[in-house]
């Protein structure tokens, strides 16, 4: 089969590799749509911490596809079934797994697309117990975005039910921030603000359910709303974004940090958390409960991120797709690869 292989940082190409075969409890899937994200760029550039990657690697952790073969012991799935699959391959035995928080498994880190071959290929093999069936009418490219949306949902489940009528803000106008807007609108907030850094992208939040948008460099307007939001979601991958999220929360409010900046530099004033009596919740990957919730929402048509997809490429043009994703002058939101046409 053809696969996009990152041999090591800075060295990647479309290659011919052996077709995968399913072991016991595994399925082989033909990906129909694969989303690219910033962590895939980190793999290419060697910016991901060594613990969280194994080279050579086929990336691709956001995807939807069609089952083509099942290994022994697999039940409830058959060739032709459309599925998405959780990426984190947890041990199932540690204390965190016992709590149902498989995304926080304390065993050796393993995740499809980072330590195990991902979906930027004509075929991918995954454990069957990580797969979730996508109803046939809904098995479109948008289902590939269930994975990043499940990361947002994990944060919401960690902080508890969002109450209708609350004032909610999202900091970050990338795909994760816009996915957060699309989910948060389901809770009927009184105000749903998106704070972004690029005007054209920020304004798109209105089509996903935001009631208001604001550019982060509008210092005067930002100062007027500091300390007024019940819940703030940060999705910027920057220390400045995290600091802005903390600044927006009211006293005894909640802040959820989704972004990973990699800067290693503190940007949040601890006194702001103490004096504001804030709850600050970090999020790593997506829990099984979040996956189940998102698949249910998507299957029911209550969550549909199709409008986030701005560009599609086939497997021959993965390099062009990454270039589009990394061009900050462009209008790309979610870039999709269609490995099987």
C-alpha cells in the first residue's frame, strides 16, 4: 500500500509499504478522510517530546474510514462498516484506566499516528475495542473531526455540566476553538464569545454559534470584559492565550486549557488564580466517555463540523496539504487528506 512516512524529523515521503494484517482483536480500515493538525507538523519538524513519538511513523490520528478486514475474536464489526477510533492505546489495568480515564493511562504511552502507524495511508490497523461505528448516512469527511472535538468534550466533562444561561468565552480561532464554539452552543449560553487573533477566521465563529467575536489585540475592548465569564476555554497553543483565558474568568469561574505551547515559559500569574478563586483544568487527549458522547451527537446530527473543512487533497499531495496548513497567510481551517479517493 501507499503511505506517507516520516522516517525522522525533516525526512518524509510517500512510500510503498507492506499492507497491514489484523491480529487478534484488531481491524484493518481503509481511511476515507484524515484530518491534519499541528501535532502532525510537530512530528515532521521533530518538535514533539521523545516520549510521545516513535520514528519512523505514519501520522494520522484524526480520521474516519471503512472496515475492510477483521482479525480473530472481533465481534460487532464487519467489512463495510464505517468507523472512527480512539487514538490512545491504554493498558486497561492501571488506576487511571480503572477510573475510566483511559486518556491518562500511566502505562507506556501509545497512540495511533504517533507511536503506532496512523491513517495517512491506504490502510490502517487498530484495536477493534477502540472503534466506534458511524451511522452510514453520517459517514462523511466531517466524522474525521470527532477526534479533536472529543478533546474539547473531555475538558467539558472534567469540569461538569455547563449550565444554560452562563457567559462562556473561547480563546483561539483555530479549528479547536471553533469546534469548542460548535459544542458550547448546545448548552444555550447567554453569551458565547470567541477571542481570536485573525479577523477573517475569528468572524467565522458566528456561523458556528458564537454570539460575539473579539480580536485579542483590541486592548480596550478586552479590558472591559476581563473577569466577567463563567467558563473560558483556551485553544491557542500559546502562553499568551492561556494568560488571556485566565484574565477573562470571573471570580470562582472555570478555565479549561486545551493548548500545548511547548514554550516551557510560565505566563499565568498564580496570584490571579488564587485571588480569583479560579478552577483551572488542563486536558490531555480524549477520554472514552467524550468519544462516546461525540459519536452520539454526530450520529444524531446535533454536531456537524463539515463547514470547518476548507481544503481536501489526495494522498499524492500530502506535501501540498501540509504547506497549506502551515501558511498563516492562507484561509485554511481544516485540511483533509482522502487516502482512497
